[in-house]
C-alpha cells in the first residue's frame, strides 16, 4: 500500500505531544491502495483511497496533532 504525506498549510497551534497516530481513526476510508497521511505527525487522514475516489474538502485539521493539511488537487471532488 502506498502512503503519501499531505502538505501542511498551518502547523499545530499547540506544542503538546499528540496521541500516537495509530489511535486516531481516519477521516475518509476508500477501497483502494493509497493512504494519505498528516504531513506533520503521519496519522492516516484518508485510508485506502482508490484512483477514482475523491474527498469533499480542500483542507482538513489532523485529529491527532491539530495541523492543517491540504489534499492534492487530484484527490479533491
């Protein structure tokens, strides 16, 4: 399975240690083979996205560390 780190557009507001990325659930789930990870802490934000699957937002806040991440244009709906 491929993993792609998302571009961080705003770092986390807090310097507190985030929970382990494995304990955080992804915001999106697909049925493909590419995971999109937080560019700051490597938590999975979109799990198993396929080539024809898209997300409905341009950016999202990582639930693990609080960094704002931008999805690539080809993944946006």
